[in-house]
């Protein structure tokens, strides 16, 4: 059982728990004894002490009210995301606005709402992307994921006096439903150097480490989990 200093079960708020990396992280935390509140548009039903709240991450202005009644969160994991790809000449402003809302604005609103009541020594993990440093056809997606680095490092500095750590996980091509999304058809998946897509469980395991007791000395960092795609 994962407990706080006073014996209470630790509580994590995780976005995107209906599938992919968000679901894998939630399942890992539940197996480790956490209580998890999942935020997603599609219903999530996971084993363990799990509560699902319907939330549309594309409407960040609605999120503060959605989490207003929750018990204080010991951890916030923002894993919800989607990808729209296109090359210069075919870029759509609406795609950029949509990804910015889900990836960046939602993270900001949720942290702003949850961190004031987060116990000292809490944790924040933001799921970015290996492509945040640039990838042809993914300029809009890369820009929104790169913005998480700015949020994460700034919050890490602000929250260090409270012992709250903030880190970014940046997966490469991961074996999730996102890979089959028609919205990313402009950039077909290329197999990483290790010969396999990234396993969501591997991302979840690293997230769990950062969220656990031995993550207390790590903050403001970006961890790339790409199967060698960045070599």
C-alpha cells in the first residue's frame, strides 16, 4: 500500500486514462496501492481504488470545476493528448489550437487548481514527446509538446521550496491507439532502432518511479523513452 506520512492512501489525478499511456500509468499506480482519479472524455473502468470523472481536456476552462471537489492530490499526471500532422503549406490553425488546449492549457489549469492543496513533497509528471525538438510534418505537435518543457522547468523552480517535483516524460513512437489515428497520416510511423515500438508499460514504470519515494531528488528533467528513435 502506498501511504502518506499520516497513513492515508496516496491519491493521484491522471488524465487520459481511457487508453494508451494514461491508462498504463493509472494501472501501474493502482497496482502500487495508489488511489487514482482518472480524467478523460471516454469512460474508464480500472481495477483498484479508481474514480472516473468525465472531463473534456479540449475545454480547459471547464477543468477547474471538474476537480474542485476532489480530495487533495499527492500527484498530478497529465498524459492526455492527440496528434495532428501536416507539412508547411497544409498546416491548419485549428489543429494547433486544439493540441495546445489539450497538451498545454489543460496542464496549466489542472496544476493551477490542484497544486495549492497538494501536500509538500508531491509530484507532477507531464507527458511530452521525443518530437518536441522537431520532426518533419509535426511542427504543431512538436511546438505544443515543447511548451510542456517550459511549464515543467518553471514549475519545478517555483515548487522546489515545497519539495514538489516536476518532470517531463517524452516517449517516442509508442504502441497506443494514437498511432492509428487518421489525423497523423501525414507522418507514417518509423520503427525505432531497437526494432520495436515503445511499450506503454515502460513509460508507466518510469512515471511510477518519479512519482514514488525515490523520485524526491529529481526535478525539472526531461526523460526520453524512444526505443532508440533519437539515435
